[in-house]
C-alpha cells in the first residue's frame, strides 16, 4: 500500500524541522520512494510556503535552534540527528503496513521534539521477521524500543513472547494488546479499543434501520482478530440485530499454517461475501480493512447491488476509505494518537531516575471514532443520517 501523499509530506516537514535541511536524494531513500516523487513534494511544499527549496536540497523555515534540543546540539557540533549526537530510539514496524504509517508519524514527531534520534527498522513479511530487526537496533545502542509486530497468527505471537518479554531496554507495544497471562502481559502497550470501534459501526447501522448485518473481515493480524471477536459478541447481544454472519474479506487474509497456534483451526472454505449477503438477506456490512472494502464495494456494484441505495457499507481502518468512487463510512482508529501516546509512554519510562522503583506498567486504550460518508443510508431511505 502506497503511503498517502499528505502523510509523506508531513514526514518530510518533520525531518526538516529536526535537521534544518536535507538532500532530496536522502529524503527519497529514507521514505523509500523515488527522487522524482520527493522532488515533486518539495516543490509543492515550497509553493505552499512550508519550506525553502534549493538545488537538490530542502530547508526548514523554522530556525534549527527551535526545532528541538537534539537538532540544535547536532548542528552546533557539526553533525545532525541520525548520527551519534542524540540518543536513539528504535522503531520496528512491518513492511508494507499502511495502517501503521500514521502511527509511526505520531511517534516520530514526539521523539524528535524530545531531541531523540529515530532508528527505523522495517521487518520483512515473514514469520519472526521482527527479531533480527530488534537485535540490530539493540546492537546499535538504542535506549528504548517502539514495536508493532505483524503477528499474522497466534502461533507467531506466541513464538515472540520469550525474547520480546525479556528485552533489557524499555519497550512499548504499539497497536497490540498483550494477551492476559502471557509473557508480555507486563509490557507497556498502547492500542485502539477495537471493541468500541465495532460498537460504533453496529450502532450506526442499527440506527439506520438495518437488522441483518454481515462482517467480512481479515483474520491475519491482532486488529483483525479483535474486530471479528467484537462483532461476534456485539451482534449476538444486540436484540435489534435479527441475523448476522461472518466470513473472510479476502481468501488470502489468513495466517500461514506455520503462524497458527495449536488452538487455531485451519481455515476451510469460507462463504463468498455476495453469497452470504443473499443467503441472509443482509442489508448492510462491516468490511475490514479498507482496501478489501473498496474492492468488495466494486463487486457489489458489478453484481447490481447499489451502495448505499440497496446496501450500506462501513469500512474498518479509514486509511483509504474516503478515496473510493463512493466514499466509505469508516471506523477510524486513532492511529496517529496511538503513536504519540506510545512515544510519550516510552519517554516517561526513560526519564525515570536510576535506582527508583520502576513505574507501574501501563496499558493504554484509545477510542476510535466513526467517519460518516456516502456509503450508508437508512433502509429504504437516503444516504447518511
């Protein structure tokens, strides 16, 4: 998933606020995009009066000494953040995980404002891919870690419990909730309250008169599993929901066999979403995640099911939900705020004086909100509420 343009430009500005200036080629390498893309971004930001463009270089309009103590120290000593002039914090996130881009940006802003150097490590899309990245970060001397493991299955999560729970630097899990009684139960964590997000979606659809609702969701991440469990519980408890069902949003949205735990069942054939909708007479669906939701809406329309005239859709994630030909109503987890809160929690841990009794472990949950757009309508009525 390509990073949204506005988010990429915010990251460029954050780097310049931290360093004062940066070469376009260096920015392209750090953002993992082409030099042409960054050059275009820099030109647009220059026209908007947000930075100053030079030949192959972008410069902040904010004086370097105001950009944070770490940046000021770096310039004064002839270096820059990213070298040994400031303490480093390791950030470990999965490869090609668009959901975490905003989370990463939120954490990065807080840490750079605190004068911390960011050491970003991208874990490959393989089981156990985070451990080598963490070992590399620790070997480089990071003072703490922010990490969002991929954990496609519970088996992959359990495999990480031992080493991740025994790290000798302060560590905060981002958008991951340690399971009760696990080796990570006593690890600081910040995540979205996905039960509440599903509650908002069901509440919205019920208020519009929908009584038969299906969930088509992924099953290859902690967020996906939390969404599926929440929907099952909420739909079963709501008297207004007369009928409900669950299926996969994509046949490939499941963990590999080696990433499952011994308690998980193999995923056999799952009913097709369209077949499920017709079989249950459903009038609405919650679809996780955004890309799958946009593709499924296209399938609905190709099958003659109009959204929202015939069928209402709520997406879950709100990364690209607003960009469809029909902008999708979506549950929006507070992604950027999760990153900010995780970074602040790590800083709180790092600032504790040596020799004091360790501060209590904190498990923070932030509530999502619902962005109502054009994909939901009252049964037999008009779009929106």
